[in-house]
C-alpha cells in the first residue's frame, strides 16, 4: 500500500517541492492551494483549489478532496500568508488578526477535517 499524504500550499515553494518528491516516490498525494499546479496534477496530484481566506469553503473543499480516503499517513500544513513585513509598531492589529486567522485558525480547521 502506498503512502497517502495531504499537503497544503502546493502551488509553489516548499509545498510544491514536497508534493513533487512524494509523487516521485509513488505516494498518493492530495494537495490544495489557491492556484492549480498543472505540472503536479499531470504527475498524479489529486488537487482542489482552496483559499485559506474562505473559512467556510475551505473545509468543504477539503472534504471533497479526501472523500473515500481511508487514511492519511502524513498531513503537511504548509499553506499560509506572510503578510506585509514592517515594524510591529506600524502594523495594524487587524492585519495581525488576519494573518493569525489564515495561518493558525484555518490550519487547525483543515487539520480537523483531515
């Protein structure tokens, strides 16, 4: 039985690289991000588009992606948002809240769904 992996943020960077390596190793890879990574999909990635800013649609889309999957051997919560880099004294509280919502709260919701 091949390894089954869920990776968030697969459209670029670390998430893309991890998905590529796991696919090359023969794993069943389930991935999500805002943008579709066509090369990974052609290589066998099971993909759905998820925007972490959408707290309602994200979990529903993830349920659809992993429907019928008996188990996930690994979940890599790579997706997130850095936000604007600036001095903390110049950072509005709403910006910090939004970044935390996307990076922590939404990741927890997705992990609970997985």
